[in-house]
C-alpha cells in the first residue's frame, strides 16, 4: 500500500514552507550548513514523503519499509525536517541543536545517529551508490524468499541527488550497474538546480544527463517542474510502473526557493541566509511564525504515524500468513535480517581451520581464501561475493556462488534448484563495488564481500572508510599484496597500502601467512558485526607454518615459534614480528640464528588492528618487555616503529618489474638479511 494523500485537501504549500522554515532557522542557529537544497527540494519532498514513501516513524527498522537516501547529504536539514515533521523520534530540540556536539542532527546524515537515516551520506556520489546496493539487496531477497501468494519483500529505494553526485565518477560506476541489473524499484529524483559551490555549473558540467541515463538503461522522466507537487507526484507514480528499469526523475528547481535575494544563487548553497534575508523570506512565503515554530495544521498534514502503523500492520499480517505456510523460510528470513549467523557457524569454522592444519598445503593465501570460502559460502547463504573484473585472480568465486545474472524482463536468473547467483561481476569499478557493498550491508540479509588487487584499494578507500564509520560488516578481499606479485611492476605492487589501511579507525586488516591463518581471518571477518574487514592476500605460494594452537590467532598476533622449536633451549634474546609472506623469512632466519646460538622468538601478526585491542597482559606475553623487536614486512617501515622495534626490514621505495624471487632478493627480503638485521641489533 502507498502512503497516499489524505482524502481531505492538504495545503501543500504549507507543508513545503514548513521544510523551508526549519531549514533556514536551523542553519541560521548553527551559523553553518546548507539551506539551499532543502528549500529548493521542499515540493519534491512533499510529493514523495506524503504520497508514496512507505515508512513507519514508530519503527525505523521495519524490514519492508521503503528506503530513502539523501545522496546530496550536505542538505541534511531536509531529511531532519522530514523526519521531525512526519513523527520520528527527532524532537524540535534536536533541530535547534543542528550541527552541535552530540546532537542527533550532525552536519551530514549519519546512520545509527538519527532515527530514519538509512546511510551516512557526506562524500557526494556514495549515497546514490549505496542506494544501488540497497535496491540490489531488495531484489535478491525478494527472489530468495517470496513465494506464490506470499510477498514479504516488496519495497522501493528512493534517492534524492544533485549535480555534485552526478559529477562524481562513482555515480557512473554505480548507475551503469543499476541499469545492467534492471533495478526497477530504484527511483532517483535529481534536483536539477544548476548551482554548486562555485556558482552556475554550466562552464564545467555540460553533460546531457537524460541521455546519459538512457544509455545506462534507465527510465528517464522529465524534466518536470520540481516546485509542482502534482507534477512530481505523477512522475513518481509513472516511475513505479517500470518493470525492468531503474528510473531517474529530472526535477527542475531553484536553489533556495523562497529567498528573495539568495534564490538561484550559490550564496544559498552553503551558508546561512542571515537574519535580514530570513525576515524577508518569511514575508515572501507568508510565514509569520517564530523560528522553530511549526503550526499544528502543518504537523497534522505531515503526520505519517497512523499511515505508517497501518502499512506495517498490513505487512505483519502478510508475514504471519507466510510464516504459517513456510515456517522454515520465515525463520531464515528473520535470522538473515537480524544479521545473526547460523547456529552451526562456529562448528563450520573449526572444521575449516582443522582441515587447513591437517592438509598443511603450500598455496597462495588468495587460494587459501578461496578454500575457506568454499566452506563458508556452502554454509552461509547470505555470503554475497564479487570481484571488480578480477575473479580469476582474486579467487572470490566458489562452487556455491554461481554468477549473478538477470533476464531480459528484469528477473533474477536462478539455478535449476531455484538458487540465486551469488557472485557479482562488478566490472572494472572498484569504488562502485565498495560503496554498493556498503548499501547491501545496510539493507540487511546479506554479508557482502568483493575482490580486487590491493593496490587498487586506493580507488575504494573512501567507501572503505565509510563502511568503518557506519560500522558495517563488509569484507574486502585484496590480493596481490606486495612486490611478490612480480612482473607487473610498481604500478601494481602494494608498498604503502597495508599501513595505510591500518590507519582507518574501526577497520580490521588481516594479512595471513598460511591456510589456517586465512580461515581464521575469514571467520573473524564474517563474525564481526560492527566492523568492515580487509584481507590482504598473496599471489605467490606460501608454505604452511606448523602451530600448536589456533585460538591465539584470533587475537591478531601470537607466538608462532619459540627457540625450542629449532632445538635451542634458551630464553629468547629477540623477537621477530612478521606478517603474511614474510613469516617464512622470519622462521628461516630463526633457524639460521639458532645455529649460532642466538635464540629468537617468531611472532606472527596477521592483524595488527586486532592485536592492538588486546589487553596489556596478552601483549606483554607475546612481546615481552626488554626483548628487542625486529619487524619484517614487505611494505613501508614507518608503521612498525609503534611497536618499539629496534629495526624494520621493509621497503620504503616503489617496487620493480621482475619475477617475485628476484625482487625479494633485490629488496633484502631474504632469511640472511633478516638474520643479519637481528645480529646487528644484538651487536653480534
């Protein structure tokens, strides 16, 4: 059911002006913000939020609600005004505290902070891209769970976006995919006001947006008058009829609409109107109310609580019938949407780790990752994989994850046993992939993972940061993690990337050394509901490192080998810390040093970020005070000094084009050099 217009006439100008008043008052109170977009998109908001958007202010997390994304997130007072007016738990005091410390109305919308906000939108272009992920998740879940006579997944994703979002390259990546995937329940409303921070966009933004989206395979509607509620209403209704295409509604608007001297200018974009201009705007709009005062008739017109409760109740009734007819499916749907893992997940993980230990295979950690995924994708139908055109290199596909494909009429193609494809060909679109995965995770029902080369994490970086900021379970598979990839040369050889990713707060970074560590890394990433993870994996083969225990791997670092392991019954005189492919160098150096009577402990540190969260007692147990520490990693050295290292065997230049073995020797990644470095530290 739609949140249709009430039977009694509603003053849409009153509703729109309530948004304008709240936007200009809040920005003025903060002396900071963007009043122009909310004022210009007021009528668009009236059309969508009061006539089409299915939502329940009393339950912002209702599973089958429509999703709304404000991609031009700088216009945050628009969504705050809408949430307040329609009845969410966002009182007027929060609007008065716009952009202030600990308020629920930060400068850009943040998921988890403001009830009703679906995603954090600040960096332009990522909101529309998240929306593509939201719409994809809806389409896939509908295919998985809906049954004849029982439709429990059936909602739309609406996006507001502006010129800035369309100028950002990520919008091309995402919108092209939305067309390829035939996401017909994705409807974007483009605020075509022709203004950005620097002024009229015509000198630098001459795209024919309509033809651009037609080329993507979108249904393009308009231009329509964005200040005509009926026209926008009609356009949305038309967009909802699309069976096989996403829709773009081009809305011609005036930024800062209602302001006598600022409307249509860049001055309305990113600064307060000022007391005098606000006074003039009130007069022009016929708005006689004091700042932050909204008349009761405006609240009544906007109030969505009753309609929202009715819409959700109707869905719950449908879900109850579904649950009676398909109890196992209903239970699975609730588990998946809650983000809970299957009850046997721990058992599956243990079996995979034990199998890795028993087989003790010498394989690249990218292959070890695929071996782990074979077990996990078979056990977890919510794992949704993909690669940015590097499937054969990233090894993100498994027997349980056939390629995701769509039919001519827009339907998801299923296998003979009715399963959806669970491996996505994103094409060469690393940034788009990363931000789409954020949207999939935000929707619920899936745990997304996607692969590319580690050096291309630079393309994905801001979306990775946003996943960390939003506390979303998204897994990045980054292969070809060092100079060890060989002949492709320095353009593809990661040097600074591991250290760089470790600097992102709330991102867990894993660089496993063998098959067992790789399974543990996957286990931790899948189980981590409040952090994204990055797995850094080798192209070259890595020998298995025998170990006495697996539990401590989950702590990010552990004692892999004490001197006794190489026949030396002495206390350690130094500690070598190593990650990934360099763990083998450390073990060989330990053996070489033992022949000279030098006792060394080898610590494998697959995740510095996880290790850093351990208590002081465990850290001291692994890295005892007083023992000199030598770090070994095929990356920049600066990061390692934080561990009090006396020396670091690393690489502070770019790589070279040559076979991996030649490069490791050339750059000093040999057991001999590691051993000599330990000797130098000990004065031996």
